C-alpha cells in the first residue's frame, strides 16, 4: 500500500484497510426478534417481508433469500437490523424497526457504475398489525450546524460537521486515516426525538454508510452502523458493522437569512 499523502487521494486507505479494529466499540447483538415475522408496506407501494430465526433473516423484497443478519437494540422496542445478501453481493440492506410506533425505515445500499459508486434508497414504511403512530418518517434537518466527535475504538476517532441537508464534512483525528478530511453527501431521517438515521456516500473511496445515532444526551452519544463498498481491488464488495461513542463539540446557529437548513 502506498504511503499516505493527504492531498493524493490515490494513496488513501481502501475500505478493507480500515476494518481491523474499527469495530471495537460495536454494541452486542440481541436475539429479541427470534421467531418473529414482520410485513412492511413501503411508501412507494412495495412490500418487504422479514422472518427471524436466531441470527438469520428470511427476507422478501424484489426476490427473496435467507441470510445472516445482525440485530442491535437502539432504544425500547427500536431495532437496527443489517444484512448483506449472499446472492446479491452488490446490495446491502438496513432495516430500522420501531415496534412501539408501528413504523420502519428500509435503506437499500447498492454498488453501481455511478458517482458516488454506492447509492442509497430510503423507503419509509408501516408495519402490518401495528398501529402507526406519529408522523411518517421523513428527511430531517435537525443535525445541521452540529459538530460531533465519534470514537470507534482506542485507535479510531473522527469528527463530523453537519453542514446542510445534503453535505457533511468528516476529519480523522486518530487512526490510520489521521489528517484526512473530505466533504461528502449525507441523508438524515429522524426515527424518534433525538434518534437519527445518518447516512453518507463517499466520492473518493467507493463506499457508503448507514448509522443510527442517539443524540439525546449531548455528552454521551451512541451510534451503530455499517460500512459497505468495494475493497482495494475495486471489485470485491466489503461489508462490516461497527459502533461508536460520541459527544457534541459545538453547535453553529446561522442567521435565519443564511440558514443552510432552510
């Protein structure tokens, strides 16, 4: 691997080079969904079916399959499920299930010949058999103006600056990417007050991420997420989950006339 040169993006660390140790702060998985099944009706009229057995999910959405999944408890009756279909290696699925509110969010990440290379589709949904409470899940501007420190392990730390509904800036403060920074596309959905789905799509490294982040305690933030993209060869999909602890560093409040969230 070439020596890291900050301004030469050809020397930047590939996605698979980041993986060792990056998942040190990942939360333990849970088996709460074992023997449960859910049918989702998405906002675009499609349906997604999920049946859980142990650490596996039997899914139905424009095809079907049975694959290994990881399930994390985000909050009371709020679950984050991540899986990478063996038969569709160019895709990864993120499922957020809010069993208290009767709502869900399906995020489909897909590797393609696009710019950025990994794109994401967001499908808010309702859960059959549960009363859908509150407003439908929708994009949020609530993170705009915040600067947050995220610590993924004793060796990996990054800060995020949420610039606008479309852009955020990241900077590596510790780890093999120390000194690197860039501004990439992002999308944000609010699941519950103070709990957000934050996703990004990188333009230099062919990868994207989906995270679910709890911002309710500014001094004790918590996130769970996945990185998905191509390895150093540019051909083989790489998919791994992680977690982070964080804290709010500052908040920028723009004058109303120049507010990027408007």
